[in-house]
C-alpha cells in the first residue's frame, strides 16, 4: 500500500502524540509524578512520528513476512533513534538520555530490548493502525484537513524553534552566543518567563543536558593538529568518496567476472561513483566505529543485518522517488521481494569486517596525513560537486522515467535533459534499471 502525503502527515502527528503519551505514562510510573518527557512543549514526540512514517514507507511490502516485518521495524527504529541521539549529542554537547547502565544497551544511546518492542509495534502499525488512520483521514473534508495540518505544522515549527533556542541558551553555546543575545534583547519584555519555564521543563525531563560529562561520556579525544582526526565529519566524508569509487570499481569487475561483460555500476551520471557503497561505508564506520576492535563475528553479524536493511531501504526509496528499479534479485534464492537476498547480505557482513579491520585503518592514516589547509577545502569542494552531480542525476532519472509516458519535452529543463541524457545514454549508465509502469 502506498500512502498519500496527507495520510503520512496524519500518521506522523498521531504517532508523535501516542509516543508522547507512552513516554509520559512510563515516566509517571517510574517517578510517581507527571513530567513532560518530550523535547517540545506540545504533546508531541516527533521521533515517534518519523519512525511511524518510515514504517509506512518501507514496511508495507513485508506485511506477509512476519519475521522480516518485525526485524525491519526494529532496524528502522534502531537507525533513526541512533541518528537522533548522535545529532543531539553533537549539537548540544550532551547525551539527552543514557542507557549505559542497562543490559543489552548500545553505546548508551538505546536499549536493544526496546528494539524488540519497536519491531512488534511496526508490525501492528502495518497490520492494524495505519489502515485505520488512513480510513479516518479520508473521512475528513479536504478543506478542514488542510487547515488542521497547516495549523499543526506551524505550531510544531514555532515550538521546535523555541525549544532549540532555549537548550542552546542553557549551554551558553559559544557559536550562538551573539545570536542568543540578540534574541534575548528582543524578547526581554515577554520572553524571559517563557524561556525560564521551558528551561525548567527541559532540565526536569532531560537531567543529562546540564550534567558535566565524565568518564565514558566524554567525546573521543582528537588531535587538533591532525586533519580529520577520529571519526569526524571530514573523515566520514572522505570515506564516502573512497567507498563510492571503490564500490563502483569492485562491482564493475565482479560483473565482468560473473556475467562476462563490462557494464556501468555508477549511481550518478558523472564519474564512477556508487552512492549506495559510499553511504554504506560512511554509515558502517559511524555506527560501528566504537566496535572496530570487537570480534569479527560480531562485526559480521552487524554488517549483515544493517547492510541488508540499508540495501532494502535504498531499493524502496529509489523506486518510490524515481519510479525505477536499479537491481532485482528475484531470480536469486532466498531473496526478499527481489530487493535483497541472503547471499548479498552475507557480502555486506564480510565487507563490514574487511572494511573495519583492514581497509579503514589504512585509509584513515592516509586521510589524516593530508594538511588541514588542503584537506578541508578539498572535502568541501568534493561535497559541492557531488551534490550537483546527484542533483543532475536525480533530474535525469526522473525525466528518463517520465519520458516513457510523456516523450515530448514541455519546458526548457526537459529539453536539456532529453538532449544530454537521452535513453541511449541512460541505458548505458544504468543498464539494469527497470521502469515501473
């Protein structure tokens, strides 16, 4: 089932509200008193809404595969919560929650037992709750629905901005100090009371944001004189480009050996770069960096599950956005909807071990040898060029799919794309792509 944007908006807000209620109820049972445990003042917890939307986009095809449906729900929640936790920690320089004292926890960011709950919740969403929400949403008159969604979105945006600025003020962020002083001057007459109220609520809900970091909570020590020291943005960006290039070359050689032909395996129209492999290298490094010294079997298992889930999500995403299928494993045994198969999931696991144990240390040392004055501008130039490359590729792919139905160009952009990226060129760049009618 493919949900409309309006249905997805309702799913987001309803699950955000339900998640907030569940968090408040659980906290009330634990503390014996009411505490708004959400980031916002509104009774919404957006992370649960985002998870619900992700379930609705990526899991419907697994509706009749109970094990993979629950596993998929667990992995999606795991990735989104982990990303949210890392972003909050790096932006505000504090962990907002800490499960390091719990059993089966992962880097203190989440309790793995909760992931089982999220997996079951994902299955219930697909089986029962999403169809119910969609049916109820379709009963609302369009004009009323538009007004309600606009009002909710504006309130959410305003509340989010207020809470972010308040937290930044709590920490006296150096980068934001001048801006915060300006905001404080503007809001002196009516904002102080509101700011203090939000601050008290934030501190009460998330005690970690005002506690000093100690022991294992401290960020990794980095050498300020070394470019891209540790697992930082510049290191991950450089690894993305290396992974994208090496992944494309590896797949090209693999196809030559197994299929006997040379074919393009690039994800973009300019250059031999596989975005799937590049993002895979960056994500695997970011998620498993702290576990690079663990046993090979642990890394293999993590790489198999995360790699398989990542490839599945990429397949669904590209098909929904571009209407194009870039790979189809339906003829390979033990496949799941033709999007992934067990053998290639094992390849992801092997790749994770080889990457973290062999290739990452080698590339990391070479990246850190770059002079800082050269490395940073080089990375940013590469990021800008790749962003443009991806944008042009997305437009070319969209037009490639649309051209099958509307062959005549209707504007200057479509004329440009038809001239420079005709079907012959696109078939050469993406030989395995199949257009969904």
